[in-house]
C-alpha cells in the first residue's frame, strides 16, 4: 500500500501559507519605510512544478506524488501599476497587502477543511 500523500501536501502548503503571511506582514510593517520594495513568495503552483510533482494515477485507486523541495523562494514583488513607485520610494499598497492576507486566510481555511474531512473519512474506514 502506498502512503497517503495528501497530508504531506497539505502540510507543505501550510508551511508555504505561513511564510507568505510572514512576508506580507513584513510588507505592511514597512509600508512607510522609504525606498522599501515589497516582497512576495513564488506561487505554490511553481513550488509543485519545480519538484516535478505530477498528480498522475499509477493505479485507479491511488495517486502518486514525490517529495516536495524544502526551498520556497522569496522574491521582490512585481511593481503594482496602480500605485507605481510612491513619493517615499517604496511600492507597497496597503489595500493590496490586506487583500493578500484575505486570500491567505481563505486558502488556509480550505486546506484545514480538506485535511479535516479526509481525516474523518479515514477514521470512519478504520472503525468498521
């Protein structure tokens, strides 16, 4: 029997979400810092692609997955064309950063909900 990869994938996404929240919080904290350029992490899809993780079925009842890389790249954020470079020399838009925190929250709740549902399903199969 192959190990269930859903828990390791969910754990990896939770780590990614935690790091992204930390980076966004740093951007918000430095919104008034002169010449501060915002940062963001690479999208989670890119993390999966860089590890060549393929969600291909090897058996109709199983999904195989490889181990994810431990590297999550933090890079300079793209320039927001709406605000551009501000007078202080930074490129942080508080509204955009707060929007990112909402997105992170939704993704985190979905991740937790999926793991919780899968865990309940596994417990129901063990009980019988």
